C-alpha cells in the first residue's frame, strides 16, 4: 500500500492484488458459515421444481403449526363473539356478516322457482389448491342458501371431479347426504346441455364480460354460473366458453346497484344467493342485492334511480366500487385457508 498527496488530503491507494484479496475475503464472509454454525442453504431435490419444493416446505410448516394455529383461531373466535355481542347490545350492525344475519330458518316447504342453475366446475386445472378450497366453500354456501330459500332454485354442480371432489371427500364428507342438490361427475358441461336448438336457446351463461343485463329470471330457463376462483387471471374465460358452445350470455344488473372498482365481478356463491333472493323479494333486483350483500357495497335506491334516468349526452355518475350447513369440517378448513390468504373473492362466476 502507498499514499498519494492531492494537495488537500492524503489518499491511500491499494494495489490490484490487495484489492483482489479483499474481495475474496468478503465473498468468503458471505458464503462461509457464520460463527461456526455450519448453516447450509437447503438444496432442491433432483427432479422437483423450485416452486413445487417451496409449496412442499410451506405445507410441512403448516402441518407443524396447525395445532397452535387452531388454538389461536378459537381464541379469536371467542373474542369476535364477545365483540359481536357488545355491538348488538349497542344496536350496531355487523356489516361483515350482514348476509349471515339475514339468514332465516329453513322453510318447511319450498315453492318452485321454474329455473335451473348449473355451476360449471370444468376449470380444475386453472385453479391453485387454495382456490379449489375457496370454490368448495362457495358451493357449500350455495347449498345453505338453497335450503333457506322460500323458492326451490334447482342447483346442479357439473364436472364435480378431480381436486374439487377430493376436497369434498376429505373435508365435507357428508355432502352425499345433501338433499335437493345434484353433483354430476362428468367431464364436460355439454353433457348436461339439451341437444334441441330451441331448448338450448333457453340456456344462458352468466359472465361479467358482457353488456347484456338480465331484466328477469325467465321460467323454463337454465342459468350457468362459472365455478372458478381465479382472481381475474383468465379474462373472458366464461364468455369465450359460451361462444364456443353457442350459448346466450348475460349478467346480473350489478352496475345499477353495486359500487365496485374495476370489473363488476361477484363471487360465485353471491350470484346464486342473489338469484334465490330475487324470487323471495318479489322479482326486485334492488331488494335482492340488499338482502345478500353487505350494505357498504350497495348503491342507494335514489342513486340507482338517478343513474337509470341519466339523459343522453349527460355524464353519468361515477361508480365505485356460510355455510352453516357445511358442518365443522368445511368451515374449519375455510378458516385455515384465510390464514394462508386465499379467498375470495373476485371470480369469473358473474
């Protein structure tokens, strides 16, 4: 090492060889075990992708911490019940559980609705394991809504196979005893569609990617809901499928009643619940939305009326944005997946 005088201060200069040695020392400090602990970076097993290995490690960690998590979850539930009781005593509403509060007793006899709903679950390979769990929980909520409705809205779950069926077999094992709901283990939606052209014209695939809004639910019609949770990764999935099958498309009139940012998309379970409630509320969409969704998501009647009465040339107002019958197993796993942050909620079902 030698020094150079610049006129203001003395600067130490290092030879190239010394610089190289210092760099090697720094590299060794980063790569060699600290304090002799012998820590080594885990190696990905041969033949396994890095992502698959990470998922496996996360699952192992979850299995190890599951008991502790469940204990904490019970404590949180207890605290939540206490808060809910306190809010109720103060006359305050629990906005997050609004649709659960409105749930009524199971009617002794249901009136025929005259329509059929098919939940098209032919999207197994497009969903992650967490999204499969979310989808199973939504089906369970649909069954609960069906049981509590005054009207029998016929529900068929198609393509009930692969991971979705495995999830039910493992966590909602009592589903074969569910009444008035049909699980079909077919591979294709077309297996359930009529071959007659006139009857096929009465089948409507619900999708958020159309401008055609339903004015009413017509007697003798079949409405298809896309059974997928995909966080909007697959754009126009249901719309394109409907076109391939030659089906009509439509959507619930959510633009008039719900404040939403971005794409106006509802959860699959919400779509079915709203359809059930439409019959109960005298074919009134506004009341149906209010009965199912939390108040914070609903436009007021006056605001909706103003929007529908907006004249041509005027700028419209800006738009902003449980399954009690699923038994403990289904609900428990739903809570577990909330810990891993899954849900819910934008899906392409509507």
